[in-house]
């Protein structure tokens, strides 16, 4: 099941840092919001569609027998999401164009050139521990010789996503970020007992606004048939820290068509290697290293396949936090974690020959799905969502 969530108002999704009113105080907002924001919004929508009150849910000790997907206020249920990514809907055709955060191995020549390059693991087998202070056997990645490049930040549209997954540099039809969203600040004052403004208690909060046709695209799984039927009717949910309204609708359109899946499968089967492109942050116990890998050998199992991490290109670490809702928890920050940011790319080699069936299974299981395991049920809430490609 796929769900398209279209904000009807601005989007405000704060990071985990507390703030209070006062002159010059600014509350920053994240865009796109963390996957956990959408997980909570969808759980709340399911509860509302089944006429369950928030107070009743907060007092639950065990999950509803007829709604196992929502769990309780202290633990997640069976519901699992992947994503989000950004999307624009063509209302006339009923089709979508999808946008993903640009991968870290995508670079652009410095200067006025519009030439793009994809960085790949070094063919000379140069290990990081031989020429850096990193004590790990990952290979360095390299770009074009005699060319100065910089990482491209932004979002890639559907055509460019397909090109990158097939190891082709994107064309020059990249979207301008301001066509997807724009940022502005809302300013407020703390009110006193007589609803007057308190002197010096000025604050501002960051908000994002999206075009009417734009929104967020997610994949939902592990819900009951009863809930699936209810969600298919569409509706309104509350999104973000200020519970701004957003409309949602269910759709069967996947961002990845059968021909793309077949091409990626064939490339992986031919070369016996693949890359994972993270489109949401991932929370691992060993810093940048996925939990299924041995820190010493960088080997492990992914979907039953023995694999080895060859190289990776990450962006600056990001902080994942948030605030608790409900009785006794409102306004209190959640536990925070440093996470591998969206856009990071990991290159793997299979340690045994792959046939087309095994490659097909790998692509089907990991395309726009989460990496498992992760910390704090993160994979179930959409953290570590990846795309898979060949190289």
C-alpha cells in the first residue's frame, strides 16, 4: 500500500532541541519531517477512523485486539512504514513525479559547468586505513581525474533517480528546491494573564510551505484488512508538532516500474555487487556501520546473502530526536540519537555468485524498504529506507 499525504497548511516539524519564549529565540524545523513524524500521524489517523479517543489510547496497557497495528502509547504495533519521499501529483492525469534526496556520490563540476559525475570505489583497491586515520578496510571512492567536483545537494526527480540507480549521471533537468517547498518564519509573542503581550517574550518558529500538488509519499505494510479498507477511503490527518491539517489518499502507483526493477536486477546479477542509497536517516549502533555487518571484517548477511561493505560515502551526521505527547509527557524531549543522514550511499559486494532469482529477491526486498536491524524500532518507523541499484 502507498499513501500520498498532501499538507493543507504549512508544515512545522521541530528538531529535538527545547526552546522557550524570549527575545531572539528561534525554533528550527526539519524538512522533510522525520519518518517518526509520519508514523505517529498515520497511527493517529487509524485511531480516529476507528473512533478511538486519544485519552483512551494513552491509558492502554495492551494493544487493541482489533487494531494490533497501532500498539500502545509506550510501544509500536505491527504497522510498518517506509519513507517518506517527496512527490508531486498531476491532477489531470492522476500520476505522480517522485523526488529523492540526492545521493552523496553524485557530484557536480565546480564553476559554471552543469556536468555531473558519480563517484565510485577505487579500482586500485586503495584502503582507507592505508592513507587516513580510519582503522577500517573500506575502499576509497574516486571521481574523474583532473576535475574538481563538489557534492550536489537537493532533490532528484523520477528520471534522474532511474539514471543514478543504473549508474548514469543525471541530466540537467534537476528540480529547483523552491518548486517543492519554501521556508519562512512565523513570529509570535507570549501572552500574559490578561491576554496582553509580555515584553521581551518574542519568538519565531520555522515553517515550510508546499505547492498544492506536492506532498509526501510513503509505503505502508503490516496493517489489517479492516484498517486497509478504512484508509482506502482517504481523509484528513494531523501532521507535525502543531498538528497542521493534511489530506491523505491511498494509491497503487509505485515509484519504480517493472522495467527499472528488471534492469537493476540484471546489472546486480552480472556484476555481483550493488549499492544502497539511503533516502531517510538510519540509526545504527555502530555509528555509520549497519548493524548486520561485523565491524572488523565489514562482512554480514543481508536478506540471506553474504555481503561485504566495499566503500561508502556519507554526508554530515544528523541528530534524530523529538518531543513526547500525552499525559505526563507533553513537551518533554525523546531520547536523541546521531544518525546516518539521508543521501548516504553504501557499496556492497556479494561474497558468493548471484543468479538472477537471488538478485530479483534482493531488489524486491530492499527497494524503498528499511534496513534491519536498527535501534529503537527505527526500521519499523521508516528510518533507514533505501533504494537499491547496481554498479
